[in-house]
C-alpha cells in the first residue's frame, strides 16, 4: 500500500495545485477544487511527518497492545475468538476499500497503486483468508510477509504528513492491522510456522516476484520495487544500484524468513530437551499445540 506524498506548490489560479508523487518518482497534477481540500493543504503544512515521532511510535505500540489484550480476553472467554477474527477482517477490508476510494477522490489512483500487486496486498489477502478460515498455509504466508514486508513499511512509512492526516490514519490501520491480526492469530489461536513453512513461503514469494515483475514489464509500474528504488527511505538505500539489489533482496528475504522462524526453532529445541529430561522420549516437540488443535478440529 503506497501513500501519495503531497507537496504544496504555488499556482497562478484560484485553486491550489498539489503534486502526487507516484511509485516511479514521477508526479501528476491534482487540483484542490473543494474548500475542504484547500483547507487541508494549510493544515498539512503544519504537521509534517516525523520518522519515529510520537505518532508513529504510538501507532506501532497499538499494533502490539491491541492483539495482546484481545488474545488475553479470548483465553478468559474462548467464544470471543471468532468475533475478534471477524472484527480484524472487517477493519482491514473496510480500510482497504476506503483507502482506494480516497485515492480515487483526489485523483491519485493509477496503475502504480490500484492493482493488488504490492507484497502488502498479498499479505492482506493471506491475512483475511486466515481470519475467516484459520489454516496453516495462509497463516504462514501472512506471518512471514507481515514481519518481513509490512513491518518494514511501518518502520519507514511513505508519508508526508503526521496524525491526524487521513493518509496517516489509513496507512497505519492498514499496516498495523495486518501485524496485529497475525499476532492475534498466533497468541489466541495457537497458529505458528513450522520448518516446512520456510520452503513454502519462499516459493510463494518467488511467485509474487515473478507476477510483480511481469506486471511491471507490461505496464511500466514498480510493484515489488523491482524496477527502481522508491523515492522515500527504505532498507534498499543500503543495497547496490539496480539491478544488482534484486538478488540482494532475494538473499535478504531468505535471511529474514530464517530470523523470524528462529524463535520457534529455539522454543522447539527447548521443548525437545525438556521432554527428554522428563521421560527420556525423543519425541519431536515441533508444533505440538498446533497439531493437537488440528486433531481436535
């Protein structure tokens, strides 16, 4: 999900001219015809986005606190789990639709952001499917894509203006909602990645890259940041120039998958050691809770 960054610019006409920066780094003219939009321009000038400012930190903290509290409540009242899942799904879907409608209303909807070809879009779909029908396969996609991609978006957001600007609200509900939903699915439903998850996620990620690359080649877009680095700060700034950063991205993706699986690997190793110490059994402790849930469902 990419946010247009607006820059106020003097224009010899009754209305103000805004320039909407696209993924490609180009600009397209948007006229602020309505009084509301003209008023918003003045307000935005006073609330430039501050990286790791109080608004961003608060939004990230809520993305962790909300699912933790919700998971705790579902332990007390298990029947709430289904309701919370539906609530997360509804919030993500409604925010997604409203965001696209907002972009359309300001003339910022274009081939570079209208197609569901950002990795965050695929992460959203995997998350929505898992919230509606909890299962291992879409959960592990949501887990690794949320932590490996969506979290990066939250850390270095493509925003020009701070809270309560509408773009800030949409952006953090979208990205924070994905992170929060994955945390809830993990804590409340007991879903978790398993060793086989890494190969499956790598295969799906390569399929995404191939699809995004094809769309970029046909339409001249920059989905997946495969044609050029974005004009806002990201981890890509530390990588080689195009096209050499693409294989580096593949290596970073594999590394991030291993890093995000590492806590589960360590937990399983501790569990196996505990089992051996308790009863001398060599039983594998991998995914015990999840397997028990699958047997009972």
